[in-house]
C-alpha cells in the first residue's frame, strides 16, 4: 500500500466487517517495499494492546495495532503481513483489492511468501496511520471504483487520489495527507459492495483522525443499477432520480459540517457506451447531468471539482474521451486519472 504522507511512527487498523465473525491473529509485521520487494531490514513486528499474538478480531469491530517506529518517506510503499491461526472467509471485492496468501506456518518475516497465490478479496487491513507532526490537512477521497482506481495499470497508483498526492508532493505540500476510501461497486443510497456511502460515512470519514476535507464522488452506480434486475434477483433495484442523489449529498454535507469538515463535491463522470446492459442509457445520462448541474450551481458544497468536464469527450460529452478510457467506457485509464488529478485546484488545500 502506498502512503501519501510519511512519518516516523506507524500503526495499522484491521477490520473484517460484519461478515467476518472471527479472526485469530498469530503474528503481524510491517515493512518498507523497495524495488518491488519487502525490505526485511526495515521490518517491524506489530503488537495489539501489547500482545504479539493470540488477538481475536470480532465481527464489525476494528482492531488497532500499537504504534511502531518505522521511517516511511512521503509516497512510500509498505507491506503488511499477517499470520492467521484459523482459516477465514472474506467477501469478494473488486479487482483492485488483491492479497497474497500462503498456506502453512508463519511467514510474516519473509521477504517473499513461499507457495503463495494472489486472490481478489476484501483485505483485513483497512487503514495505515502514520504519525507526522507536519500534517495539518487530511483529505478523504470518498467514492466508488473511480476513486478506488479501477482501470489503472499500476497497482500501486490507485486512481486520481494517488496522482493528486503526487502533484502535491511535487509542489512541496508536505502538510497534506490523502486517505483513499473508494470502494469498487459502492453506492450512495443502498448497500452493495460494502455499506452504502451514507452508512459508512461515520467509519470512513468522520471517525478518521484529523480529517479536514472530504471529496465526494459517488452516485454513478446508483444511477447505473436503477431499475435493473440482475441474475438471481426477484425484483429490480429501486428507481433512482436526481432528487434522491441530491438528498443524500445534502445529508453527507450536514453530517460532515457538524465535525468541521469541508465537503468538496465532484461531478459525476460520463459512462454512456458501457457494455453492461441497461447500466448507462440516454435517460440516465439526463439525470447525471441534472445532478452535475446541481453540484456546480447549488452552492451546497464548500467547493467543487469538475471531473466531468476534465475527462469527457468535448464532441460527445456523454462519453469518456477515448484517450482517457480504460476500455469499458466507465473507468478512466491512468491518463484519465491524471487528468482528474490535474483538474483539482491545489489552492483549495493550501
């Protein structure tokens, strides 16, 4: 995982969610990654409430590690290894969430796992907290797969939040950290892949230490699934109108403002041409544009970012620009994510 702002002490947060009833931890380590390999010279053993093992993670409850000394550079990559004493089942997630698993004994101190394989799954590791006294601005990027970075070819550059952090480092903005809380397939109004944005706001934004700003880019999956009946479903998803999305945005703004957090609204990016039947239609694009006009002109947000304008085809604005399309007409490519990051006025965070 890439850390936007480095520091000298670090701790991790594990959370299996409500669907994982029990996780028994035998050992845990954290280390820097250099040239694609775990740097064992930097490896530190993690403890939880002073104990190195035997901790049980309960369903729905986060488990924080004790802080450990580890010098992480800004934009540095770290690896976390866990030895689990019992097998677990975790929910499947989008292709951005890849973990490496290996059978047998404790390999948490190894540079490479023996007999390992990669699986797509929701990882137990949810957050890495780095102590950095220089950081006085913490931004949460809150959204779905377009925030999570689906479509990116670089597994260590997760979408526009990482490219934004890269821009900020180049500008010497060492006081800013970015948390990526995008979940592929997530929706604003209803649970799907993970809890809805309305339901997870407390955990993923309001409970994060030091959060000052929230960038909200969510709602395209609500529109896409509106009225659709997927295999195995007996009834279609409820129809979603612009007023439903706007009401949810208003709730998020109000809840964040009670904590003194600025909310920056981001316009929904185009998705016409999607290969998923019924997901993107001209009728749904009318609703998307209605939502975007409200984001731009209502004055409800503390500031706005116009991602729609940044990545759409000027000749066919209901479509992603071909150079910015990862291939499915929904998710941006790395070039598209860079364009999104470039569309953000850094003065918003100075």
